[in-house]
DNA sequence: GCCTAGGTCCCGTTA
DNA sequence: TAACGGGGCCTAGGC
């Protein structure tokens, strides 16, 4: 059987050379000097920049056992078929996943090379790209949202490039073989509700200031100082200025430094006779952080979001 | 057709109730109080803790057009089939991907809820879990490596749970429908070569110390101080102690605070008459950082990795 | 665009 | 194990 098996077919098939919805940009030939065979050519660009918005409802195929809505897959496709799936998928704002043996090259803020291995590559319609191995939460290579994805078949390889400007960065994934390719029609309008953030800690304190100390009165949040915005600004029962720095988890020396900068800036900014107290509010502190607090004359109040 | 279409079959099929290689741990029933139908029951645990090592070569099926090595997929499976694929895949150290409509609940260091939507879920054999939407480089929900994955079919839903201890954390993904499921046999022994890190900057300076200033002599790297380890420790042509803090990119006030802590610690640690200079080495500094440098009597040398 | 700080940050290294 | 700092950090919110 020469044709690779395919399951799904959620969208009207526009064929490999269908024009992308984004304006086609002429592109110089890749680093594989020779000309690309027209049969295997296929590319698309996602919308550039951060303006990611779905323009129209996605075309959905008739759901059925073999081609459910919003999924198109290919197993062990040839390079041209894989590139076509990627191109068509991205053109329809689908999330595209590729799995197979590949190399990865990145150049931009830094540069990196990754030799051949089996990896999972995800291309998102907002321009993000992720290369995952079997280990780690973090992708081994990636590209942030705002890139233009491009996929083409070149000399038997399936090549994905995700590129952006400012900063100029490029990620190139070369698949010698694609074991599996899939395009998913994603719809997700939900935003997660998260509990236990620093914002929750702030809310708790504003509702019940005595959690910090008896007589504490919050006067402002995010109050601006020459050193930056202070989490909570207020005064104690003796009328002294109090600066709170809030952290949702156990803190180290960096948080003390942050608080110290705010306190220093306010001491310089307010009247010369103004007394300014700095209070770090967090579940706990490390040893060095505690020593640094003492050294700088700052205080600590244990509190958990 | 009642049976969902399947492509691949890379492993010997051990059936949905095959015991996992990891020791089975008795588990209390999930929040769906009732008993789980045995037909749909299927679960696995990945190896706990960080000790992720492949014990034996993965069983690979005979490659062919329809079942290439290392890939098993199901399109629009019922819950039991999806759970079986996940369980078998994880049992064989495969990387598992699920796509479909789901809700996500997380509880641990924080807590979150995410309503129904189409998402891509990746389960790694090292215990990591990632839930991706169509936007953003970051997963909307996740679990770090070291978790035990568990997948079962419960009342028509495919439920994935990734759990770890210390800290106690649980991520539960409930699929009302799985549009596509895949298990990938990953082999990746490569580590990326990255250029342009802070380590490169350090190497450059050690090779050519005059890049910092004429007469600078490095004496140690990672020299310990009560405030932490200093990037580069040395002396200038006048014999004064010099502390370098290196950054690969433009720095803000936090890096100045870091350098300031090291300089302070050394001034206290060394002889009372010792003069200590602090030098921040980075491509550039922000305005506030520059002001803070001046305020603390610290210096800046522009240098790019 | 830059700047500032948060994050369920993750991650490696070391004591 | 905790702690400390790096990261191509990413991401949100101001300005």
C-alpha cells in the first residue's frame, strides 16, 4: 500500500497547495540549496504578532466514527502528506502535533542544536511551538506565541520552521520520518480559576489587617515608589509608615532585597523624619533571608494564602 | 461500526486489565462514589520519584504501513479503549497524548478549576503531565515529573489523574469525549548544545579578563560567601578585591541586589581594611538598575555572551 | 516598545 | 532534603 493510512478528515480537503488564509510571503529557498520538488511543497503562515483571534467559525466536517469533528490524523505519512496536513491544519487554526525522528536547531536570543531523536512537536495557531522529549515538564526547544509557522517537504524530510521578529528568532525542526501527525480543532473559552496566589494573600490582608499586626491600617496597594510599586502600603497604630511585601510561598534573599529597595526609596522620598517599617509577609523564610532581614532592620510575619 | 477505528498496534496488546509493571497500590475509590464498571477499569502507575530510567528495551512491533514501530493511536475511542491505550502506553514507557473535551482540576501548592474545553494532554513516562490549550507556550495546567499517572474509564468518562507527594499534589483531567489518543515510543538520548548562556560569558571572561578591565585577575569562580556563591572572584591591578556578577541578558534591579549582597558579605568577611568592588557584567542595564548601582557604589561593564 | 514582578514557575547543583 | 540562582525563562500589567 503506497498511500499512508489516514483517519479523520474533519475539514473540506483543500489539497496540499491550497493558499493559506494569511498573505503568502515569498521566501528564499532553505539551506538545502537545491530547488524543492513542487509535489512536496507546502507551507503556511500563522497570523503574525500577538493578535490571535479566530476570524470565523471553523469548518467542521460531519462527525462520524472514522472522521469525528475537528480531528485529522496521519500515521507514517510521507513528507509531502505530513506537510500538507500541517499546512492545512494551521490554515484552519488547528493545533497541530507531529511525532517522529527529528533534529532541532534554534537561533535567536541564544542558539542551540539537538541531534536526532524521537520527539513530540506541537504547533499552536497563536504561533507557539513546543518540542517535547519523554522527560521533563519543560520543552527541550520552543518558540513563544507570535511566530509564523511554516512546514514543507524537502528532499524527503518534513521541515517545520517557526520564526518571529523582535527578537529575530527561528526554530527549525527536521523530521527524517514522521511517525504520526494530527491536527486538532480546538475550542476553549475557559480560563482557569486559581486559588492560593499572591492576590489571594493580599485580599486576605485587606479584609483583616490585624493578620499582619494589631492596629495596622492599609492605605494603598501597588503604591508607586521610585524603586517600584509596593504590594501594600499603610501605617501602624503609632502612625509609622509600613510597607508590606507579600509572597505566596517560602521566600529567599531576593524577596528581602525587593522589600529593602522599597523601604529605602520611601525613606528617601518621604519627610526626613518619617519612620518607615518594612514587613515581609509569607508562609516562611529561609535562613539567609532571615539573616538579611535582621541586617536590614526589616520584619517578618508568617502568613499563608 | 461500534468499535472505534484504530491504527497502529506497535506493542503486543496486553489487554485493558494487564497488570502494570510497577507494584499496584490499592487506591480508594474516586470522587464518583459508585463502583466502577470492571469492563471500563484500567489503570497504571509510572515509576514514582525522580528515578526515571528505562529498565529494558521497549517492545516494538513489526513496522508496517499500518502499524509503524512505536506508535499506537485511536480516533474517537470509547472511554474504556482510551483508558486501555493510556495504561498500556505508560506501562511501556511511552509518551501518551490525549485530545478531546475535558475539565481539569488541580490541587496542591495552589488549586485551580478549569471548565469544559478542547485540550491536548500529554503524559510523560517520567511522571510529568501537561494540559495545553490552543494558546500560549505554557500549559494551562500541569504536573511536574515524579508523578504517578493513573487512567481509568468511569461512567463513560476517561479520567486521568497524576499525583505526587511532597508536596502532595493531584491533577485530574476528565474527558467527556476523547477525540484522539496516541502512545509514542520515544527514544531520545540527545542533549541540546546551547550557546549564549551565562556559562559562556564566564568562560569568555576567564579567557580574556581584560574584557572586564585592564589588570583584572580572576582568582576563583563560584567562591562561597555567607550570602551565596559569587560568579567570579578576583582582584584589580591595585590589589583590591573584585566581585563579578554575570548576566546573559539585560538586567534589572534584582541583579543589583544580588551583587550588593555578595559585596556586603565579603566586606564583612574580609579584613576590615579590605576594599571590595562589585561589578555587574551584562549586555545592558535598565534605568532603575543603573540608579541602584550608583546608590550602592557598584559598577557596570557592558558585555554580551 | 520597555520595565517590573509573579509563577502550582522548572531546573540543576550543592551543602 | 532544602536552598539558592539561572532561564532562549513565560506571562500579565503599566507606562
